[in-house]
C-alpha cells in the first residue's frame, strides 16, 4: 500500500503572508512550512504521495503549487484556487493546465467557510464556475462549516457530474462533544453519490492539549457509516494539524479510528481514484 496524504499545505512567509494566521492560538503556525520540512516526516510515516491544497485566495499560489509538484515526487496532485465567478473561468482552468506542472491540477477549492452568505455555493455565478470545474474533469473541495452543509447538499444535487470532496468532514464541533445538527447534515450530503469525505482536521477541532482518539471516534464513525470506506480518504491537514498533534500521530490515530480491512481504501485507493493520481 502506498499511503496517500490527501490534504496538506505549505507556505513561505517571505513569498506571501498568510493573513489568516492571527492571534496567540495560531502563533505556532507563523513560520515557514515547506516540502523540505514535510518530506522526512511523511516518508518516516510511510506516506508515498500527497495532495497539496490551496491556503489563500490569490491567483499566484496555484501556479506556484503546480511548479512544486513538477519538482517534487512526493506531491501527486494539487487542489488549487481560481475565482469561480470570473466569466472566463473555463479558459483560466485551461491556462492553469498548460503551465509547468499543470498536469498535477486535480481540483479547485475556495474558502467558503469565510463567506458570510451561507448559500454562497448556490449563487448563479458560482454554479456556472462549478460547472466549468466539472467540464474540466476536476473535482471540487469543500471547506465549510457545519451551518453551510445544507447549501453543499443543494449544490451537489444540482451538479451530479461534479465530485465534491468534503474537507475535514465539515469541521464538526469535536471540542464540545455535540453531534447534531452536524451529523444529520453530513448524512444528507453523503447520501449523494457524487460526494466524498476527508478524514482530516478532526484533532484540530478537538481540545488541542488533551484530545484522545476516543474524542474523535464518534465523528469518524458517523462519516464511516455515511460515506463508507470507498468514499473516505485520509488527510493530515499538515501543518495546521501541528497545533494539536504530530504528523505521525495523526496518521496513527486515523488507523486506530478505522477498521484494518478498510485501510487500503481510506489510506490509498479512494484518493487515487477521486483525484486521478
């Protein structure tokens, strides 16, 4: 098995500020995190390939990530960003694919979690952009909060030809221990065949200092029953996950949360299939 980390980030603050890193809780992230930092940790954990995911909504980042993928054999795919509302979004997706490393572009993501409109995904201009993503043969990663999941359901139902990947399982309230209404909303999304979930980011939603695998288990179990292992993939969410755990411990926790018979699908084949790695 080639373990696939289907969700991580990198950034270099000398190239571009990460303006979302604010306040004392996020202070440990206010430094550079590069592929040179990640690679020894990934290799030591048995990870053979990764998916590099966008962090901020600027057009320069995606070409940089594609070039990184072209230079480093660890990165097998990139989920980038482009403005879905631009009239020429289809042309822009084609342009990105023609860049150095363009073959590594596998998906698009927008920071929907930061949009004040809970139905941003349902706007006509966004719908048109999502349709262009589908036409390009790419997938769409959803980074949303629980209250935005109903809009995700409607968007996925309206675009059955587009695969929607739910990052971090929609950020359930692990620290509080509450399951509802998040669980019902996740089940509604998972009922649609063109949706996939990422077992990622759960430790970050828990108490950073005292979380245990058992704190995460109820949320992982909901996702496992809703999506099934064939529509779930593992992601480290490194380096954000370092707020709560180490790279290796996050992968170990995921193994403990899932049945060994399902590990090949969750840790390798789902990501390989969905992202065409």
